């Protein structure tokens, strides 16, 4: 059916831009590499810029009535700054080098309204706080290791400490990639997010949060394109999450998705129930469970609507996907006006959502509004030409109005492997 668990983010616009200039330094010790030392100086400059950006964002959010908490303001500031390096130097200080970086941080309000909705999602806040803790932990560990290296006697002892320093540098770089990935997947660029999480995992193979976020991105792409290979990648990542973080919300959610992929819906619901019990405010599990209740093997449309309504009420970054799935449930109940309202909301939040145009086109066709239905189905096909259902449904609309294009649409759907498309093609050919 048209129901789809799919992650997409909106894009709206503002005009004003705030520019902040800041500087950061870092003293490189023995065993450290220049590239990472420079990155640490850059991180220190960014932290100073973020303090000022946070003040600007807080004022801006009050004017726009975003109603953000202190943590949400910090995440919003982080997600909306664009950094340019203006100058950098390295100077000799004692026996080592001091790295200095000067940056221009531009706070981009064009992204602020969409990001303000997204930062309401609890997982973004937790990921942001986690990465800040990791930076601080890594820095403290590095300072201790530098002291230990200075006191180490003998080549074996020194090499042991240097190896541990190299390990901390790799973890620092992994955290940098994770932070970039977090920003891009929350900003509607999942391809880049996947690459950045992959880089983080290459540097830290036990990075559970990177596997989790990459798995969600793959799963979203699989549902969007119907590509089984993306589903398989998602499940592979979720299996790692289950191993690395047993008993956690992420592990229960991940196991639920694995069971969903395996079409073990009862077990999937059990795992998602556990995730919800552990964290009732995390809305993605409601979206996942609502999606399952929308499927033929475990159909319960009342429960689907209830779960998806809970996710919508939370107003987080999964709102668009929840509206899409609830619209699909209303379609199955033949509540076409309610379905259209939900797909309208999806399109408002996610203008590139092919499934929303497909669902709304189907609802309009059932209301005999064939011209508007064809416009929506054309748009769905433009956005995703690989969606066989769109050709099948458009073919049915053409058949209703005796338009011979119906045959070519059924042929296209049949060529794409749609049994329904092939069946309608045979009937259309027999009527000629």
C-alpha cells in the first residue's frame, strides 16, 4: 500500500544572517599529529562562536515564538551555523607547536524554522549532548596521556602511550564525523550523512550511535526507493546496535525494525512496546508501530491512527512521516477528506515527498476529482519515477476518463514488476 515509514525534512526560508568572528588555539604535544591538533583548535573556535550564536538564536526564537528549551537553543545554534576559516597559523612554543585558527561563523536563519521543529525530537538533543561529552572526555584523556608520555621512561613505555594517544585522536576524528553526519541527516541530506557516519565507523568500529543513525538513514532510503539493498544495509547496522547497546531504547527499536524487515510483525511490536515503555516521549517508535499496524499481516487501523497521532502531537522531526502513514490509514478506511488533510500537511512539511502526492492523488481519484488526481500523480512520478504504484493508479484514472494513455501506464507498471499493473494491462487490452 501507499503507507511508508520514511524520513524526510522540510525546507523553508528567512533572510537575515548573523556573522561571528572567533579564534581558537591548541598546543600540540609529543605523539599528536598536526592535522588533529589543528582540528582541536578549530573546535575551540567553534565553541566560542556557538556561545554568541546561542544568544542570537535565543533572541530570534523568541521573536518567532519557537518556544525552545536551553538545550534546544544550543542544538539549533549548532545546526544553523556555517563556518569558514579566515586564517590559521602554527608557532613554536617551548618544545612543541601552538595552532591558532580564526573563523567566520555565519548563523543562517534560512534553516532556523525547519530546524526548530526538528530539535524537538529528543534523539537529536541526546546525540548533541553525547557528542559534547565525548569531546570533553577525549580532551581530558589526551591531557593525561601527554603528562604520562612526558614521564615515560624507555622506548617501550613511550610507544605504549603514543599508541593510546593515536587511539584518542581516532576517537576525536570519529566524533567530528558523527557531528557532521548528525547535522546533515537532520538537515535533509541523508546521502552525505551516511558517508559521514561511515567515516566515523571506520575510525571507531564500536560507535553504536553512528550505526544507529546510519541504519535509520538507510531504512528511510529503502522505503523511499523500494531498494531492498538499502533495507539490508539498515538491518546490518541495526544488528550492530543490538550487540553494542543491549537493553537500550536504541537496541529495542533496532530489533523491532529487524523483525519488521523479516515480516515477524508480532515480535516487532513486542520490541517496539519495550522501546516505548523505556522512553514514552521518543516518537519514532510510535511511528514504527503505527506503520506495522497499517500492514496487511497485522492490520489494526484504529491502533495505527492512535500511534501516528501520538507522534504527530509531539511535533518532532518525524511529523511528516507520521502524517503520511496516518493518511494511508485513512485511505484504507475510505476517509478520503481526512487522508487529503494529512497528505496536505505532509507536503507542507516535506515538499519532495512522492508518497504524499501519490496518496493524495489516489484520494482525489476516489472523490472523482480526476484532473487534480492526475496532477498529483504526475508530481509523484516526477519525484520518484521508479514507483510502479503511481503508474498503476494513474492508469486507472486515465481508464476512468477513457484516456488511451491508461495502457502505456499499465505497461510501464508491469515492466517494473507490478502484478497489479500487468493485470490491469491485460484487461485494458481485452477491451480495445
